[in-house]
C-alpha cells in the first residue's frame, strides 16, 4: 500500500481556480469591465461583493428607473462553489434583501437559501458561460423586485428583462405618476 502524500493532505482544499487558473483570470477581467465596484475575495471557494450597476443593459435606460430603485444598484454577494465553473455561482441580494416569506413563493425568483433563481433549468448554465451573464440577470431581478414591491407587477417575468423591454414602459409610466403625485399640493 502506498504512503499518503502528506504534502497534498496538508495543503487544504484545492480551489477551483487552482484547477482552472485561466477561468479565474477570465472572470476577473470580465467582472472588472462589467462592474468595477465588485471586490474579489479568495476566501473559501471565492466570492465577489459590491453593488451592481442600476441599468447595465444594451438598450436605453427608461426614465425613472433610478427613482424606482432608490438610486442604488443591487448590493450582492456572488458566492462560488468548489464545483465552479461546472456549477454556476450563487448570487445573494443583500440590499434590498428579500424577506423570508419571499423565499417561499415562486413569483419572487428567490431560492430558500436567499440566493436568486436566475435560470429556469440547470442545463441553462454550460460551464462556459460568463459570470457576468448572471450579474446582468441579477441587475434585472433588482428592477423587477422593485416593481413587485411597488405593486406594479404581481409576478416576475419568466425570461427576465436583460433583453426583453416588457417592463420599460411600466417604469416610465410609474415615474410619470410619481412625478404628478409629487406636484399635487397636500389637501387641508
């Protein structure tokens, strides 16, 4: 029987980026270009922490979107697992943080552990996808979450709003309504 390799046993867990150093470099480049406000941590299997842009989508930003989300992008913790990139990173919204009851209702697109449900099937993530695709979806989730909290929609969209402008007119009209309400003097 061969003697165990003590050197490897004492080294601790093998991180995914030790096995996939080019993938780590790619993720760091892509995240820095997409959202320079996210900070990398090599603790555990790795994570990112910080605020996402309010409107990182390829189409024009609807008027009123900043007011809808109180002028702040979604504060997130992006948590990698040791099986990354074969298993996607989990994204946890920290501000706003979904209520516990919202984790139990499908229409909020939040998993029981508080992470965002960003894909309809496990097969939607190939392992070659960019983590920035998940960040885009999380930014879209933030907009839809605000629309739900304001009572403007009753369920989040099935495919998200990254490429679908379905909620854009709703954002504009709700901003116009809030503007009119702000201009109306209070009744005596």
